[in-house]
C-alpha cells in the first residue's frame, strides 16, 4: 500500500506577516537609541531622588550644556568610524592641533571665521592622513591611531613648550557671541552641536554615504564586490572624524577663550564610552547617532551628578565604569546579533 | 547567433608562480545561457571574479560588446551590465533587504539623499518577482533573519534590478532545497526569455545540462571543452567527459593501480 502524498494538516496556521505599522518600524529601527534613552531617564531619576535641590534647578543643566557640545562633536563622527569597522584614538590630538591652528590664526590677527575654516581644514587633513595611513598600509586602527595621538600631541608640546594661548580679545566680539554666548537662555554652542548631530544623522541614515558606511562595516568583501570603493569610504569616515574634532577644538577653546596645549586630552575615554553606551556595537556594520548623542549626555551627567549627589569625586570613576558596564549589558540583551 | 556580449582573450591569473587561470579564451553572446563546469580548483571562481572585476587578471584582454576595456574593476563591471550572484551571495547580513538590493547602487536624489520610498517600493516589487513566498518578510527585514534560499532571492533581486545584460551565477543551487532550486531555474529562464544572458556555474552536471545551451568545461586553469547542447548530447556524456578529464586512464585504472 502506498502512502498518499498529501500535506498532513492543510488547515494548520501558516506564518503570516505581522502588521507593518509605522510605529513598529520606528521601534525596530531605533531599538538601541530608545534603550539608551531609558538608561538616561533612570539615571536622572536616581540623581533627582538623591539630590533634589540640585537636580530640580537649572544651573546644573546649564553647566553640562556648556561642555556637552564639545563631546557631541566628537562622539557623533566616532559612531561613523566604529560603524565602518575601525576605531580612532587620535581625535584628542587632532582636536588640540586644529584648535591650535585656530588660536594661532586669531592671534596673528585673522578673522575668527577664517580661523575656524583653517581649523576645520586642518582637522580634515589630519583625519585624512590618519585614515590613509591606517587604510592603505592596512594597519590596526587601534594601534596606529594611538601612535598618531601621541605623536601629534608630542609635536604640539615640543613646539609650544607647553605654553597656552589666550584669546581674550575674542570675548564680546560678534564671533565670540556666536559661538560662546547665550541664546534663548541656552548656551549657544548647544544649538550648533544639535545642528551638527542632525546633519550627521541625516548623513548616516538617509544618505548614500551612510548606506555605504554600513555596508563596508558589515561585510567589506561584499561591498567591494558590489563596486563600492571600500578604502575611500573608510578614509572618509576618518576625515569626518577630523572635522568633528576640529569643531570640538574650536568650541572648547571658545568656552574660556584660551587654548591649552592639552586641549582634547580629557575627551578620549568619555567620547569612546559614549559611543558604546549609546548602543553602537563594537563589531561594525550598525550604529546609532541618536544613541551616541544620548550616550554623550549620560557620560556628561555622571560626573556632575555624582558630585552633586554629595559623593566625593573619588566615586566618579567607579560610577563611570558601572554605568558603562550596565549599558553594555543592557544593549547586549536588547540587540540581536547576526554576525 | 546573437551579438558578442563579453569576451575574454588569453586571460591569465597567477599568484606568484601558481597559475589559477592560464590563458583562457571565453565568450558569452547576447541571449544565451552558458554553463561553466569543472572540478574544484579548475579556475571557475577565479574566472568569474575576473569577470566581476573583483580580481585583476595578470594578463589578457576583456572586451565588452567588442571594445577592449582598459580599467576593469567591480564598479566598471556593473556599469558594463554584468551582475554577479556570488557563491557566498555577497550580502551584508546586518542590513535590511532594501539596503542589500541597492548596495553600491543606491537610489539617491537631491545631494545624494536616499529616495527611501522608491527603494522600498522597488524592493517589494523585486521580492515579488523573485517569488518570495513567505509573507513575514518586508523590505525592512534584516537579511540575517532569512533562510539560505531567501538570501539567494535577495542576491537574485539585486542582479535583476540593474537590468543587466549578463547575469553570472556562481553555484546558485548549492545548498538549496528542491523548490528553491526550481525557483532559480525559473529565474534563469525568465532572464533568458527577456533576451539577456546567463553564465551558470555549477557542480551538479544535471542541473547545468538542464538549464544551459552551451557548455564550457574548465580543467586545471584552462578550457578543456566548448560545445553546444547538440554537440554534447546527454548529461551522461558530459559526465563521462568530466570523468575522463579527472582520470585519463579511466576509473578502473585507479583500482588496478592499488
């Protein structure tokens, strides 16, 4: 007797497509960023409970909003670099170097606007050099950019002999107010930085360049086989990092109208932590600009929050580390990994 | 016979002193399905990587529609109307179906901003055309969630989107189920019916014999046979020829040698 070739149970439920709503898509696309935002809310709630007097009043927010733009200018381009599958540890020196050019040009009597253009060009050129070195010589970006960071910083120190440059003349000028004043009660840098974040977000998510950054970081061989110039995309992310570092350098110099030879040094680890706290994974191919920006917000608030909560500065490091680990664990659980 | 679409003249590729491909002459005409067969290491994959511009030949000429190409690379190959479905499918698994279909070929408008609505619409249409049967996947689904056959579908969708004149398929039926293989065959026939050409690489001689109308057999970096279906006859004869290539003294000689 032969068995009949009929499906066993034709009535069983077939897998169907879930409702394809806009909200669903938004949640899926912004999973990491929303997770980071949740971390931020929880952290702020804890701070507010621990120290209501400080956190229910404006000054603490204002003080964070002055330095946050500098961090944002660094974190956002770093998301590009990490997504393309590289890392850049040379941006603190690039930041210091570009700001140095800015200070020198202003000191020499050039228009501050021209000086800013000079700084941006310097940052992009340094970014190009770092990127070209890493990419064309196929060096490990972790080690090569660390070397570049030391080398550039050393160069600055040798030439300036560790002396700072005061630009107090810039205070109360048009340029000074444009980049370092108050606007609608907020530090004006914040608006510039938000504009930069929005621009970078557009570039990352809605632009051909961003699409290729994702493809190269995800699977470089596939991207190359599809005709994408992989090396050019990689170098371009380093150039963008240089641009962000230069902007950060100008903003940080304009806060106190003084350039220090150490400008940028303190940002290395906080900026890198912000990228990963924000939900960009380490393995490349995916990343989140919004998450990175919120990550920068979290990292900026940890320091002031802990001190304001009445704990000594000794606790800052401990909680910095704790938040980073918890955020990473949270993202690990929140994220599906396909490679 | 149709127009000569692409021609390789004396193409050789060596790694140091080892030749992967040693002086191959090879062509594909418009509207034909060519089957490329040969043992592992015969140089098939090297040849199609040269066609795709993924690797540069050590010597030889590549002609597209009768014209010699000077700067042959992956981008130029796609511009010339050659789409390759690689054996590993060349997909970025963390990206969406849309992003994979338009990888390197983004639909962008003003200032390079992506036209996402059009991309999604086109992707949906291509997925239907390829015969994506599962309803749970949208153009926004991540490729890493798909099965092998569905991933193959994404790679095929990418190949037809560009309206390429020649679609090169490197072992497209390996590791596919029966119905998925049938889908690939249907795909090849559709492409062929549209007056376009297919270069079909495969290990399953029956598959290749079924689908192709001309055969190129490679052996140790050279072309051992070029013949039409009529000249070859049955799949069994083709298999017999391949066996003779591998064991010139016959299979029996192996046993007697022991």
